C-alpha cells in the first residue's frame, strides 16, 4: 500500500507540474499577444475612392512625376509623356498641353498669380506659362549650372526651387527675382521633395537623418524629425512631402508604399496605403496633395493617380 500511495503522490506532483507549465505557457502567450496588439498601429481612417488611369484614350500616362492642387483643379506632371494634365477634383479630365506647347521632360509645377511655372530636365530656367499652357516668359538661372527640379510656392511671398545638381534651395520673390540660396550637398545629401506653408519650408531628405527638416523662409533651420531604417517606425525612401491647411505634414515613403501624416512636432497622426486590398494599396508612390478630406497620390508602380478620403 505504501508503494501505491507513493506512486500516486508522484503522479499528482507530475500532474501539478504540467498544469503549472501550461499556466506559464498560457500567461506568456497572453503577454506576447497583448504587447503585439499594443504595438500594432491603429486602423487607418483613409478609404480608397477610385483611381485616375489616363487623361483620355488619346492621352495615356507614361511617367507621372508630380501632382498639385490649385483651387478646384488637379495638375499632374507626366515626365515620360511630356505633358501637363488638368483634372477636376472628382477625377474628370479638364485640359491638357504638352509637346505642341514646348513641354519636354517636365519635373514639377506650381501655379502662382494665375501663371503656371514648370521645371524640366535639360533646362536651366523655369518656364512661365499662361493658363492655356502657352509660354509667356521664363525665370533666368540665378547662377551657372543651375538645374531646377522640385519647387514650392508660398502665397504672396515667393517660391523655392531645388537645384538638382548642387542641392541648394534657391529662393525667388513673387516677381521671380532671385534672392538667396541655402543647403547644398553637405547639408542634404539628397532631397526627395519640398513644401512651403505658413512661412516655413519643409524638406524631405532621402539618405540622412533627420528625414524631415523644417526651415524658415530665410533658410534658418528650425527643427527636424524621422530616421531612415528597416523598422516600420522608420522611413525607407521619403520621395514627396506636402503640408495641409491644418499644418499636418504628409510624407510619401516610396519603398514602403505608404503616406504618413505628422503634426508639426513630428508626432505620427495617421497613414495609409501599405496594407489591405491589393487593388487599393499604394505601389511605389511618389507625390501627394490634398484638399479637405480628399488625398491624391501618384503611383509610379501602377502609373495612376489614386484618390483617398479621410474619415475622422
């Protein structure tokens, strides 16, 4: 009998040990799942509405590079197709001009004082066009070797142009007169995009930290945030940047296929494009602009303009 009781005791000890192991495993799994859940980003408030696939059957996109909203119209630069396309904010085609007006390899565009300003590859000046796409003048290069690229304008103040060769940011007044420059390759290394809003200049840098740098209109550095890295919390290829009417900063990350919004302090507000329905995902986005709750994104990978709506 003593032997039987001893065996029963040993069996009970083993059973209790296994139950404790099960509890530990369950508790560990619960802790891991809890922290994973906390680490996951909150669901996006953005919903895919539709996509603009072409201007018309005769004018198809061949290499979109930049996008701009002016009043109630959407201006799209087609670098590969040597065209500027204009749509309304619902995506309906409005007007186009290109090779027949002298447009060749356009890079970027902005609309200022009812004129269209275009930078292009192979040209050391900025073309000035009327609203029919007819050339009426040009902004002369501020120095030898100037290669205008990405541009941004501040209403009633002037505009800023990235020199693709030197990576200087050149400031012009509202009449197109050159004022000064700042930056250069020693500071930026590379530039993805530039935005201007409320007396500040915002620059996205593709290969050095901080990724987002903010300057005043005299070129004085104010603040910066963001880093390049593999983690989901970092940038990979910040190719475009815009600032909305509420002062939020929207950065396009081409290699991570998403658009991320930040407040002025660099706190992440929202993002969209990196997961969900493959038809609605972003695929190598390059440029973004917004009007109210509507966001428009150029996708290099699909050669289209995707329209998203923010639902707060």
